[in-house]
């Protein structure tokens, strides 16, 4: 199995490991030996490295991989990554088999393949193996041959085209065409009065004549032949709706020159050498195509009276066409429009970056760049350049949907249909129920659970809750609420604001600073802004807290003059405080209101227990200060937060399976620590969870309460009040 010359590229240590496994008898090939040999031959043609060749061998010898797995993972992690990529591709093949009978487009599957394959060097392995299997498909049943050919036409051939692997592309297309439409294939083959070898010899004759003529005129150029293959001829016949005899580009050559002036000089040489066909001339240099493709195309009557197409362009134009984001493949793929529904500019940009990166890697092989570290450099760029900004998920029927990175099941629901999003009440990912703020990954199969009637929730619009990542989805929710009458929006905004203000103890705060900040004419206008999602309740709370903090500064300044001692944090189990004008006092957090950093606070001098720190609006503090105002001291938070702050939270919810697990998972995700949990049954089917948590500050608590509110079955999550 390692005797093929292609295997010489495998590192000696890896070769030794493979031979050791083979000697132990751990070889049972998934594909016949001739298929494996052809696969390695195609990879050698692409100058693939040793890791790629070894991964191709191990993929078709699962017993060998299993026997060597521990050492492979330890000594050759790159090979393991390539093997995992081939295994991930099996998901796409399975989806294609599901959808084959529906006749749906496969553009989404190609995108999904590139998204789930982390190391793009897997793609040439997939192409080479598919080509080898097609070459030996005669031994398969007719149904198996058609399935293999359809998969090739839908997935492999378009990828080979996009990657510019012309050595494999034409043969993949021709063989797939042969098995899918054998009658048409044979008819076109008979209509061609020459064999492929004859056409290629004819092109060599044309190249020699044209190179001589260009050199005689002092035009530096490279001439390359490109004989048309049978599938390409059939596509051109279909596109132009003409018989084969009226096609002018069955034979074609490409001329590459240094600059634009040389393009037109070469055109003159071609027209002087052979008779041009005026109706077949296109100047895409003066008038580039919409995808920025530039070239001169002409057709002439060449040697032996046979028509010949000639393309003339500069080396720069050719590099842009072959390697740039100006996608030459877009207009070459007739089936491109079939999978276009639901595409986005962002999705195309992400795909283009991957295609360009893969082409650069292939071009490095051809140019011998491996010797100067070119390939290693490109592989090193993989993580930084190809950060995927789209994900590709599946509907229950296997259709591929592309969404922005960070998208949730709710985004998916709104992508499917606006009404599905409005009525969404839950979701399953790969058969498992997940919360609506669950972040989807490429390859997830998503099922939306809907109510018969329903409407979106206001907290979906709060960015901090993480329910919607797509601006398009958020706009659909916002539009729904815009259609409501003002009274309902005012009421909804009031409820959202009151709930958030109560969470942080600011329900009695003056709203004037927030009205000024958000340009609202009155409290009702502010409530409408909150209801429509234009202003988040967290933003309002932040403005009011900053105002309360600023108001407390003059109070400190007018405190009775006393000998000032150096400020230093008081010893306490809670975070450090500073009592203005007083030092060496025991300071402790009041258990009645449990203030958090960022909130307005005040101190009360107790008898024998030092200073007790309360929230500024704490009812206990207001009662005590009314009786003995001289005991109230101005207090401010210290500069460091210690080890966190204890706070008690109440969660009222419907009693359901996995409720406690979902609550604790969310708390862990928010980097909050659970100190104690107590549950008590309320009325029938209801439960109250009393949580004692350690949080960093009021902002973290506010975010956590918002997300707890969004869990399925949770009716209300709030901070416990004394």
C-alpha cells in the first residue's frame, strides 16, 4: 500500500508508523486498492504534502487508524485533524442522499462542507477520492453509479471549479455526465469527429504556430491550450441552444502577456495569422464584466479550417481571475442561481475568503513555494484569516440555512418565516431542547417549537439578553411592536422599566436624567422607547445610577469638619469601603438590602457593630435615619472589589423537568457563583427557587436576571427585598 511513488512525500517517521500498523495486520480497505492508488496519484499531481497523503490512506483503512490512534494523536496531530475533516464531510454526503430525490440545489451543502471542514487541505482529498471512485464505478450497480455521479455533479465538480483544480475538474464533470446521461454523452462523443487525443495534438500545433508569430512580432507571451471536454460542450449547446456544428470554441487557447498594450498587439497577431469571425469578438478589457472579469475573446478559423477560440489577457488579469475574489466561477456555474435563495453579502465574503485561501495554497504547491516556507506560512494564517462570520445550520428536512455568527434558534425561526419567529416558544437542536439564546454552530439541525397563536416578547429586543444576533430578526420584532397602539407600548415599557429598577433598588429614583439622556419629552416617551427596543432598560438604570453617584459627591463635601485620617479600606468580609472623614471603623454590608458595587450607598453607625452599609433607598435605612439622622455617614465604594458580593435572588417558575439544571447552567455561563439554593413549592405546578449568589457588581446581576427571565417556564426573576 505504501509502494506508490506518491508516498515518498510522507515523512520517514510517519511511514515507519504506517508500515508498523500494516505489518500488524490492521489493514482492511474501505475502497478497493486501485481506487486508493488512483487517489494517491491525483494527490501527487496536486503536489500534496505527506500529511495529506497519510490521511488519505488512513481514511480508507479504519482498522489501521484505530490501531495507530494513540500514537497518531500524540505525534501527528495534523494527520488526525485531516481525518476528522473527512469524517465531518460524511455529514454532507448523508444530507445529499436525503435530498437527492427532492431535486433541490446543492449550493448550501457546498457552503456547509467548507464551514465544517476546519483544515481546507481536506478538500483535495475528497476530490481525488471521488475521482478515483468514478474511474472504477463500472463495478458498481447502476443505482450506485448514478448516486455517485449525482454527488459529484452537485458537490465535487463545482468545488474543483472554484478552487481552480482544472486537472480534476474536467474529468469529474465528464465521468459524472457519462453516468447520469449516458445516451447524450455517447451522442456528443460520436458527433465529435476526433478523439480527445487528436484535439490535444491539434492544440499543440496551434500553440507552436501562435508562439512563433508572437515572437516574430516581438510580443512576449505565454500560450496555453485548453481543449473543451464533452460536458463543457454539452453545457455550451444548452446555453446557446445551437447544434454542435455551430460552436466556435470546441478548441481554445489562452495567451498571457505583460500589459494591456500587449493584449491588443497579440490580438492583431492572431487576426493577421488566421481569419477572424467578427460576430464572435468580445472586449472585456474595455468593458469588464460585472464581476470585474477582464480579457479579450475572439474566434478564428484556424489550421485545417477548424474554428478556434483565443483568450488574451495580462498575467495580472489572469491572477485576479484565478486567485482573486472576482469570482470567475460565478458565471461559469449554470446552477449557481438554484442555491441563491437566502444568501447574503456577508456569507459570500466568508466563502470567498476560504476559496481564495485554498487557491493560494494550491498555487504555492505549483510554484514550489513549499521550499521557502510558503505553504507553512499559509497554514499558519488559517486561524487568523478564515474566522468564519457565518454559520450553516439545517432545517428538519435537511435544507441549509446560513446565519450570522452567534445566531440563536430565534434568529433561525425568523429566517424561516416572520410568523414562525413571532410564535416561537422553544427549540430543539439535534433533538435536544435548548434555550432560545443558545448559540448555534455549523451543522446543527434546528427544529422550532411554536404555539398556535403568539407574539414576540419585549425582552427579545434587549441586546444583553442575547436572544437575537441578526439585525434582520431584531427589525422584524421591532416592527411588530411598532404596530401596537401607544397605550400598549407605554404599559409594556413601564413594566419593563419598573421590573429592572426594582431589581437594582432604584424604583423611587428621579427619571429626569434618563429623559434628558435619551431625548424623551416625558416618562411615557421613554417607556415607549424601551418597549420598542430603541433603549434598553439596562441603559436607563446605568444613567440613573451615575446620576445618583454624582449627587452623593456634594453631600460628602458638606460633612461636618473633623480631623481627617488617611482613607483606607475597612476590614470586612465584603469589598472595601471608605467612610468619609472617619478611619479605623468596622464596616459591614447590611443584610436587609445587600448593596452591590455601583449602587448609591450610605452608612449607619450602629451600637457595637461599626458602620452598616445600606442601599441609598433601603427602607430600613430611611426608618433609622428619620429617628437618628446624626448616625448617617457618607460612604463610598473602595477601589477594589474583593472576592465578590453576596445577593439573594428569587425565581418563580412553572415546575418542569431540567428547570434547576437550566438555571444553574445559565448562572455558570454568566460567571456567577452559587452559594446556596433552596426550592419551595408554591401553588399547583409552580415552584420558587431562592438562590444565594456571589456576583461582581449590579451590572452582572442585572444581566443574569434578564437571562433568567428568558428561560422556558420562568415567570419572574428578581432580587429579594427585605
